[in-house]
C-alpha cells in the first residue's frame, strides 16, 4: 500500500496498573480496582480488553501501598488523534464493617509517545452535598459514587463536581504505533543531550 493510500493508524498500549498508595495506610481493607477506557468518535478498539477488574489485594510490608499488577493491553485504530484514549480507574475496598465501598477514581491519558513510562495520578472521590451526608460518609466509610465514572473524562460534565483527593494510583504503560508518522503526526519522545562541563 502506498503512503498516500493510508488513512488510518494503529496504536497499541501495554502495561499494568502497578499499585495504589494511601498516605494513612490500608490496614483491614481488601482493595480491588476496575478500569474502563474512553475514546473519541473516530477511534475503534481492534483487540484487547478495554474494561476489566483486578483480584482482591491487601497491603504487604508497606501499610500505605497495595500492589495489584493488573495487566493492560489494547489496540486501537483511528483516522486522527482527537479523542485520544483515556483510562478511568475505580478503586474500591471490601471490609467486614462497611462491605463494598468506594475509595476513589483516577484518570490517565494513555501515552502519546513511544516507549515505557511510569505515571501516578491522584485518587479523587466525590464529597457529600450536605454536612449530614459528610458525617454519615465518615461514620459508615461509604462515600458517594458517580453513576457513570466516564464523566470524569469529559471536562464539561464535571465542572460542578466537588471532590477530595486522597491517595494515588501508579500505572506503567508503553505505546507502539504504526503509520502515525506517515499521516503527519510526530510521536517520538524528545531527545535530551547530556552536556558535560569540563
């Protein structure tokens, strides 16, 4: 196929959701994560899982970190870069007192340059609208949840949403593309030159 006949490019993302960190520690909770991928109208998934959930996990030696190592792998094709895929991660906890409870949401833009990268993003959770609601959430450990977490990927839908940040999620992802440069997009990472002073 000639370069002039190419109208779509392929992008492959691989990696894993590494771990969740809470500054106050996680002692009795079993955590798990669910992920969901959001993309624009010109994008189409070709292979891989765009949604999934992890196993239950507890903290190990470090009481502030829960290691998940949930693999991610997905391939998309598209005609343009508008609507680049994002991944929404929902962290939930299961304990004997409150049952299944939200710990937060995290949003990642899938990498746009080739190579492997390790990225962290804060966990945010909605805040109750009233003082009574905040008190009940604190007493029961059950916080308000979004009916559709995909709204986090769209800035115009969540500008009135009150949230608080607590903890973070760390993800390692790599991206490989085909025909992206032939369509005029440069996705190579910047080249850094090391200059030595003598």
